[in-house]
């Protein structure tokens, strides 16, 4: 087919794998959908897992990498009779290289103009809300304006946390009719997981009988790194030799992170690997740990929590900083960190200034949570509960649910019970497609 050859040629000029995916699309299937997505995050398996059951439902995932390539694909598909869905993910790239506020405003306008032109070709836009705003935003008002306009252009907005609309409301509004709710998948089979606990601890030099806490992922101030180390210091002072802290992930260069880096490297019972952890090494830290610690000052969705669940790790979570996560009491311990931002609610606090400085109150709450976690979470029962929760969010199940939700949006008459993508089952409580 001429359009196939032309589209494959254009995509191949940019990326070989896009051309391969395009060539694999079944152009004869009446309900076939070309499913473009950008930006693509190499090294992060999230997109592969979310899309793993799209093909049986008639979708062809196509990495389009950026807005320019996506528009080229859309222009060639236009008029062919093939439906083209564009799934937009993280938006932090729009302002990441802005020189100043004026340049940032120009970048927002250029991106939104291009996105509107994309929609004018007939492409149908879906956006996933990964974060409320970028963690290190320099222009919160512009980032909020960008997201509000993306919501306006999108036909559906994919949310992974039940309270997303409530939590983003101070910054932008998501109409209920546009909401498409499907949870964040866990990471089964995305990382090696064969290593026994004893071997993992031996590789890290951790003695038997030690309760090991884990902070996983990028080391940044919003994750509550200062209060974590303050609380851990006090915990070790209470019971020397009983606890260890693992920190695994690349560190930023801001002053708070640099201070944390120096402190954690000098700590006698902390083990810091402040670098990008290769896929094959991730299991060493996850198998060695007893409890994941997520003392985040702000959070919406957490890939680190999903990965911890995948390895059966219970977690300590700050109560007001992970309000959107599905966390069950038998494998999660919440603590009160509200004093960190002087009594204002999560929604009321300024994004750029909120949760900026830990206080004695937040450290006290985390200290008591770590103490209790050593008793109630570092147990086989809590690990089994976490593993069971991860199974309910297995990639095949979540992807099948996602495929059914998208199909229901595109075709309101579609009966998801007859969709082969649901062979692995789905949880109807986690699907909400909005009204047509």
C-alpha cells in the first residue's frame, strides 16, 4: 500500500524501530488503530508494560519520539481511514531548556500550537498525568498553564491515581467526562528477580539480623532525603547496630542533595550507590531490603513504589505526600508529615515552595514510623501482602484493562467482555472511560 511505504519511509528517516512497528500494523483490520506515543523513555519499562496487551485488541504501538515526527505520521495517515491515537506522556521536556520566563512562555506557545495542528489532522489525543507538575519546575504557573491547555486539546486524560482530579485541581482542571482511569502497572518480569535474599545481603556486606530500609530511584529533595537521614540517625542512636539504610539511584547536584550525599557516604550503617542502577543490579537492593521508605514531600504516582511492590517490599509512606497511591494497611505504614508545611493542606500549598524544609515534626513522625515498621512490616506476612498487591497490578492485567478502556473511548458500542485483550482478566473498579 503506497501510504504504508511512504509512512514507513518517513518514520525510518527518524527511527528504525518506528518503521518496524509501522510495517507490523494490520492495515486490513477494520478496527485497527495506530497508537503513537511520545516522548519515549529509554530505560524505563513503563510504556512497554502498559502497551504489552494492546496488539490483541487491534492497536499497533508506534514510538513517535517527538511532536515533529508525530505530526508527520498524522499527516500521512490522514484520509487513509486508519484511526491514529496519539498518547502524550511526560511534559517536563517542554520547559526543560528554557533560558528564562520569556523563553519558557514562547516554548509553551510553540508546543501547544503544534499540538493543536496535530489534532487538526484528525489524530485523537490521550494524555497521561504522571505528575502534578515537574518535580523541579522553575515556572510552576507556566507548567500549570501548559497542562490546562493539553487537557483542553485531549479527548481523554489517563489518570493512574484515584484522587488525581482532586490533587491537580489547584493547578489545572480535568473534566470528569475526560477521565480514563487505569492504575500504574507493577514491574513483573521487567527486572531480574532470581537472587536469594542472603546472596543480596552478602554482596552489600549487610549482616544477618539487620532491618534494612531502602530509598530507591533518583535522589532529589522532594523525596524527603534530609528528614529521612535525620530520622535514620536518631533511630541508629536508639539501637546501634540494628538498622541499615540503602540508597540506590543517581543524585542531583542541588545543595540539599549534595549535603545528603556527603552525609550518607560518611554514615557508618548507610550504603549509598548514587548512580543509575543497571537493570541487572536492581534486584540486589530490592532483595536485600526489608522495607521501602518513601518520605516524599509531594507525590502523585510512584514508579519506585510499584517496583518495591513487585519485589514484595512493604513501605513507609508520608500520609499527605502520597495521597493518590493505592496502598493497603497490611503492607504500608503511613505517618503524619503535615507539620513540614506549617499546617496547610497538600492542595493549598505552593508547589515551588511547599515541603521545602523539613521540620522537627516531620522527622519525629518518620522516626516513629521507621521504629514501628521494623516490628510490623519486616515480616513474611507483610511481604506476602505486598506481593499479592503487585499481582493485582500485573502488567498483563493492567495493559488489558488499558486497552479495553481506550477501545471503549474510541467505540462506545464496544463490548469489552468479548475483547481478547481481556483474557488475563481486569478489575472493573479500575476502569473509567468517561462519557462519549
